[in-house]
């Protein structure tokens, strides 16, 4: 047999063995998380930046996110409604304006925790986020660390959405199914 045939055999055998590999996740459990999301688009240290927008579009206070606008966010998550309360994590990622008919934000965001039991773990959100609906739901599609293979949902309630000051404050209740 020539080497390439041997190599092919080896790859096939490895694939067969790998497909039988066993990985145990442990018991499934449910965790509820509660925190507040703070965003500031104005001032010296904005936590959201417009990184791309279509030619001719101009985001302004009445049209916050024209179709095609792409924002990068790094928004603190705090324990309380007060922006000066303890920071428990950050929401980092992309906020994309993907609605032609009306403003529709799609969130591709990592919720990374920096304190408590879930310090170092994070949740992956990939979801529509209709920011003009006071109450809405986001899909949690995965996670890392203690949230490995997690899935769940987040119920959101907007407390503040002020285009003049650029301040957005949203309450998050996250229900996560994950493993011990
Ligand atoms: C904001 O943008 C919209 C759409 O591009 C435009 O119609 C409106 O005049 C702008 N408003 C201001 C205050 O510039
Ligand atoms: C979170 O974990 C990091 C890295 O392990 C550690 O440096 C930090 O002190 C921890 N923070 C808290 C609040 O436990
Ligand atoms: C979060 O849960 C608390 C306690 O159940 C409730 O009072 C609050 O209204 C909920 N908020 C959201 C946004 O779901
Ligand atoms: C936004 O903030 C400004 C300045 O603090 C305030 O005058 C205005 O009433 C606020 N708008 C809303 C919708 O809360």
C-alpha cells in the first residue's frame, strides 16, 4: 500500500473511534441570573461604538440605528439599577441594525461574568433584540465554563432609553439550563 492510502485508512479509523468517544455533561440544572445592563453612547467613554454604516445613512437621535448600521458594544452589567452598583460582568459583541421595514437590532453578544459563582464563565446570545419594545426576550444559545452547552432565554425590561443623553438601562432575568 502506498503512503497516501495508509494515511487515508488512518484518518478513517481515527474518525470512527472519535465518533464513539464518550463525554459526560453531568446533571442538568436551571440557574436564574438577574442584573442590569448599562449603555452610554455619548460622553468621553461611550460603551457602544458605531463601526460601520451604509453610505448616505446618518444615525441621529430620531433614527438611532438606520438599516445596515453595525455597532460594537462593551456594556457593564451591574447588580443593581444604580450604574454605580457592583459590576458583575460585561455584554460584549455586535449590535446590528438588520430591519428594513422598522428598526430591528440583532444581538451577537457574549455575557461574560466577572464575579461570584460564575466568574470566568459566559453566556452566548444570538438573538433579535427589538429595543423599542419595553419587554422582550432574547435567546441564549450556548456558553462557556460553568455554562458549557447552556441554553436558555433572557427576559428584558427597559428602564431607560434616552436618545438625548444616550443612556440605556435594561433589566435582565436570565433562565439558563446547564450542567453541574
Ligand atoms: C435623522 O435621520 C433621519 C433619517 O435619515 C432624517 O429623516 C432626519 O431628518 C434626521 N434628523 C435630524 C435631527 O438630523
Ligand atoms: C474572577 O476570576 C479572576 C480570574 O481567575 C480573578 O482574578 C478575580 O479575582 C475573580 N474575581 C472575583 C470577584 O472573584
Ligand atoms: C425579573 O424577576 C423578578 C423576580 O421574579 C421580577 O420581579 C421582575 O419583574 C423580572 N423582570 C424581568 C425583566 O423579567
Ligand atoms: C432624557 O434626558 C433628558 C436630560 O436629562 C431629559 O430632559 C429628558 O426628559 C429625558 N427623556 C426621556 C424620554 O426620558
